[in-house]
């Protein structure tokens, strides 16, 4: 159990560019979540996967955001045409089916849009 | 709509003192109430959690007190230590398939030596 891994840890981009983040959950964890956390606030739910199926998306996830989890393993979160308001920490979490209440979070990807 | 309200925003406690953080929720469908601890540059980590069928749960120096009728719950940190200095988030989830957490806005705790 190496924990939830996220890459990159930091990303600086210019407004209008596309960015992609990767999350590797704990192996055999079926559930995967993406959250966004802005400075001084708690994490906000973005989207949820059960294996490879994306079962729910928050209204926070605009059309510029897309998430995938091919083969039910790692997941990617892509933001197209980034805006300054997208600057935040993007957190990934996973949990096992049957023990799904406890979420294991990664250390996040800090995105800065200039 | 802020479904989980947390207070205070920041807290300074002397070493050995008791730290108390409070949360109130609105949605009676919530049935799981965890507290997460977050250090700078790290993701949140589960500290302790409670269900509404009990009024208190204790794990080491950490205790959750739960008041179902008032829709409030609190975290007590006994014998607070400088290593406890972190941001604490209360959260809640509903018994739906996804079990996504709704977080409070956080309390920044500083324990002075």
C-alpha cells in the first residue's frame, strides 16, 4: 500500500492552455474521487468513478473539465482553456468498495494559472 | 448552500490544553461524520469518524461529540501538542452509492509550546 499518488505536484500554466493531471489510486480501490480545494476552504467534490464508470459529476465540473479512468485503474483530469479561477489544489481520493466511507487522499496537484 | 458549517476559523491553544472545534449540518440525510487533518502540502487524512447512533467516540486524545437533535458535532483534542498544529476539517456524507464527502471550511489550529 503505497498510498494515492498524484502527478505533477505543481503545475504553472498560462491562461488558455490545457493541463492534465494524473492520479494513481491505492491498488484494488474501486472508487475514485476528484476534489478541488481553494485556499482557506475545504475540498469540494468534482466527480466520482466506480471502476471505469464515471457515475457522478458536480455542477462545479464545467464543460472545460473532463475526467477519465480507463480500465478502472489510474485516472486523469483535464482542464481545457484554463482560466485564472481554475487555480486551486486538485485532490484525488480512493476507497475500496465495501469500505467506501473512508477516503484516502493523495497530496494533490497545485495548479496556478497565470 | 453551505451544508456543513465549521467554527472557529482559527484556534490558538497552549501545549497541554484542550482544542475544541465545532460543526453544524443541515441535511438530516447525512449519516457519517468524519474529521480530517491536513498538514501544509498534504492531502487530508482521516482522524476519527462517528455515526449518529452514538453520542461520543474516543480514539486516543481525539474525541467526537455528536448531538443529533441539534445537528451538531465537535472534535475535542485533549493534551494538545505542537505536532497537532494543522488544519482540521469536519465532513459529512449521505448513504448514497458514491459516499462523497461534504466538507466544512476548516479550522487552522496552532498549538503553542
